[in-house]
C-alpha cells in the first residue's frame, strides 16, 4: 500500500460544484502539503500544515480551503469549482524540517467543465 | 520574477553523454536546494539535495551549488534512456517552511 494515498485519483465535475480531495498518510509525518501542477508551470504550493492546529497559505490559496482532521489526514476543498482549477493535484508529506524531502501521493487529476 | 527558474526544455542529449540542468533562485537567504525527478504520469521523487557551496556527487548524479550566483545545477553522467523525465529544481524558502519548485526541465535521452 502507498504511504501517501490520495482520493479520488480522477474526477470530472462541473463549474460551481463543491469538490473535496482527500489525502491520508501512514508515514507518521507532521508536515503535509497540497500542490497543484499545470503543464509548464511546475508545482505550485496551495496550502501546508505542520500539525493539526497549524494551517498556512501557499502561493495560490485563493479558491481553495483545507482541513487537517488528524495528523494523518489533510483534505483540500474547492467550494465552487471553476474551469481554471483543472489540474493535477499532489499531496505530500515531510518528516524533517532540515532535509526537504517530500513524499508525494500519486496525484488527483481534476477536470472542471 | 519567479522565485525558482528553470529552462523548460526539452533538452535532448545522446545516450552516454552528460546532461546539464540549470536552476536559479531569487531568495539569497535560501539554504536548502533539491532536485526531483518526475516521470510522465508519476509523482516527483527526490534524487539529490545540497546545502553547501560546491559539488555533491551520488552515483551518476552531481549537484552543484553557487550561493553567490544563486545558481544550482544537476549533471547526469553517462545518460541513459531511463533518465528521460522532467527534472524539478526546488528551494526551501528563508523561513524554512515552504518548498518552492521551478517549472521543470524536460530531458530526453536519445539512443
């Protein structure tokens, strides 16, 4: 089983719908991240969390919200999806503030029509 | 100015040659630098990290860091077809909290 699991892996939805992407991890890491990947733009940070009570905005948080339900779970929500939120979304975890190694989930491909 | 900049490529290198990938960053206080490899349709994986000026070697990979020039590079010796992927440069920001990625360089190793 994967250490960082994202659900759903693929989702097609319509403009205006609420969408939740879920991430769970078995690595015991405190730090969790949500990134978005678009062709030619690399990975852009949406939100990150260092523990259950700590939530921080990244580079592109507008239109997104997150919830850290437990150390192992970090969910990303799109309250009212729009077509330019069509992208590949990655959840990642990190256990050490000094190394920077991120462990990624397999990604969630979201299409907003 | 983007915080982390890379040439998007594609960079085409013959098999067996040296592939050179480059990255510049804007935050002078950054202390930690990383190279991730991402195969098509897969998630990124860490291949190198470097924290001090100079070279760091790991097998066929060498990372080079020049903090004065705000420049980090990755050399891949004896390039193999399996090295064909997108290489993402990443920098931990000065607050040591966020890891910022460049847009990636697509590398193609031709037989």
